[in-house]
């Protein structure tokens, strides 16, 4: 495939996910939902925010901590490839727990 086509598809997927999160955070997507999704409305509202916050923390720690502890290592900053996804998953779970207790 052409590299430009892959880039356009990637941006389309990114924009679709960003639009879904925007609708989820502001509740417009959940206002019309019924059943199980409506029941967990508050739980799902905290998930994207916490996931993003924890992913940012994981990214920053994964980049700067290896530089501080091993300045001579050239592969130290690559730790963020592990810490950022773990931070996003942990943030999602924390968002579920916060959403359950905060009304």
C-alpha cells in the first residue's frame, strides 16, 4: 500500500476515536442509550479522562526516569513503550472504580 494512504487511514481512525471520546465525556452518546450502557454512564465518563492522565504519567516516567538513572544508555528512553500502555490500562480501571464511587 501507499504510505500516504496508510497515513490517511490512520488519521481517520484517530479522529473517529477522538470523536467517540468527546461524545462519551460530554454524555451525548450515553443520553440516548438504554439498558446496560445507561446503567454504567458515570463509570464510563471517568474512564477516558483517567486513562489519558495515567498514560501521560506513564509516558513521562518512561522517558525521563531512564535518562536520570542511566544517562549512558541509548535504549533507556524506549521504556515508555511499556509504561504508557500499562498506564492507560491502569487509568481505565481506576476510572471505572472512581465512577462507581463518585455520583
